[in-house]
């Protein structure tokens, strides 16, 4: 048996034993006594047959239970099972699985050795909800009546693990989530930040924690360099106001050729003068036009203002970073930053394959059961896909397509119910079959002229000799 499949089996057994599920059920008071709907049956209903939990009628759901589990229950009785204790039960299963997956995947040896302990990306996705849920989940739209929930997700691209995953009202800003992320910062990690999470105090915390960062820079940020000829006051001391002088990015960018990248070391950002390094690339005409199309759509929607400054910022890529040139050259910065697309791809998978956004008017507790069950199914699937990804790379040096692979695993969900609570031999055969299918049909198609995420990460891997020198 492949060692990685054995590790996957171990993690699933630790979570999907009936005894473990029942223990969580008792702890959350989901189960106090014997019931027709046991904890494992309720979990299976929501997890393996729960894609339409918020679309199907109660009559359809009770018929599903009768067909699959030979349980006769009225629609009204089933409706009563979607309650606060049921939500706590599924939430606890999710939290336990989240911790287990995080620990196992992060403890495993990375496929590629690099200077970074982890490459972390964070983003959020919003799920629009029916109007009646607005008192619990306020939306961020123009109307106070909007209802929506926001899911924040932080991924480690080196292992595929979910580092953080939290649910909140959509009225919150992405930057409000930064204090939660700061609890798990570790030395030698690389954090990729987009403008929604741009905060100079947070970047300073990353720096002081010994972590690396690449961040987009806001157009409103004040940028300075040290003044070589500061003014002297009457007492012979340097005037504080003349220590730094402001930089005009437009003046720097205009002489550059299309596609040219420059680096400016010892740049100072904001009123507190955060010292960093700036990487600026002037976009090609094609890239500029593509970005302007998206910008003009946002202008029409009222999301952005049409101004000369905003038009100029659409013609450049501008990042700040603390990564030394000995680790990444200025030309590698954009490629590495583009790995952020992986978290956006994950949200696309959530919605297109797992239908996490497909919610109709149901009571609050049924929606919450649906949401946590979808997140559990995504954790389960990501563990299997991550295993297939590593085996495929180790055996064939090939890369998987996340979209294809998540879709493949999803098609096996109907068989999970009868396999996951059975013995080790049955489950290992089932998992091996899924992995084989991923390796056969989930391989990523190579697009001409476009680097894959693995190719980008491979470009920063370090050799065994380099690794030994770092240890010494």
C-alpha cells in the first residue's frame, strides 16, 4: 500500500469511526438517547447526500432516508432534527476534521524543498442568502436588507492544507480578518496578500515574526525614499520633515518599456515609513487592455472611480516584498504572486462542483447544517485530492487539475456512505480506486506559454547541496 494512501486512511479512520462520531454527538447533545436517525446517518445525509439539502423539500429528504437507510420518519419529525444541537454537532465534526487534516498535511514532507516553510494565501467568498436570514447574516450590499455569509479561507500551497477557515456575516471587511491570521504566523513562511488584506501594521507583524511577504500596493499609499540632502535647521540639526522625500510612481514607470520590471530597494511606505522593497512592472498593451476592461466594468457597477490615477495604476503591476534577491529575483515575484489564483480556483470548485452557494428559503438551522456539511465534504475531498497530487508527482512528475480531481472525487460520494464506516480493507480499496481515477483522468492539461503552479513552485526549489549549506 502506498504510504500516502496509508496516511490518508489513518486520518479518515480517526474521524469516521462510529464511536468517534457518537462521542461528538453526545458532547454536543445531538444524541441523548437512541433514535431512528443516528449520528452517522444524520452526518451521511448532510455530507454524502447533502448537495441539495437547501433545495430539496422535507418530503424528498425523508424519502431519501427511507430509500437509503430504510428509515421511516415524517417530514415534520425530520424538520425538527435540523436544530441548534445538529448545527453544533456538524460544526464540531468540521472543527475536528479541520484540525486533523491541518496537522497531518503540514506534518508530511513537502514535495518540493524551498526557502519557504509554507506559502500561504488567503481570500474570501460570499454566499448570497434568502432575505429571511438577514438578521443572522447581514450582507454588504447597498441595501440593509441584503443577507449573505462570508467564508474566509487560508491555504498552504505547499501542502494543500486549509490553515484557517471561518464563517462570518458578509458585512465584515476582509481586513477585519487579519488579527485571526496573525495567531498562526510562523517564521520563514511566505504570505501572498492582495489589496483586500493590505494593512501596513499587519505587514510589519509579518516582518517582525520572521515571515516573508509579497503584497500588492494600494494606489493611495504614500511612498518615500531617503533624502540624500536633507535640510538643516538653525540649530544645525536635520529637519525631520526633510529626512524622506516622496516618490512619484508615475514618473518612474513612464520611461519603462512594455514588460520591463525594475526593483527599488529601501522604499518607505506610509506615515510610519515601513521599510521594504518595491517591484514595478509596466504591463504589455495586451495585459493593460484586459485589465482596463475589468476596471471599466467595476466603474459601471459603482465599485471604482474613473480617474487618471486609477487608469495609470491599471498599466502597472506593483508589489512590495521583504524577500532577499538571493531567494527570489525581481522577475520571479509576479510568478510567485500569481499562485494566489489557487485560492480563487478553490472557491470556483466550491460553487461549481459542490454547489455551496445554492440556497433556497429554508430555516436557519437547516442552512447552517448544509454549510458545515459542505465544508466537511470539501475537507474530505481536499485530503484525497492532495494525496493523489503527491502520488502523481512522485511517480510520474505530473500535475493534477484541481477542477477535474475534485469533480472526480465528488462522483464517488454516493459510495462513501456504505464504505466509510466499514472495515479498513473495504475503505482502502475504495480510496485506491479514487486515487487511480485521479491519476488517470485528473491530469492537468498544459497550456502553451502558460506556467502551471507546480512549474512556478519548482522554479524556487532548492537542491540538496543548498539545503545542506543552509543547515550548516
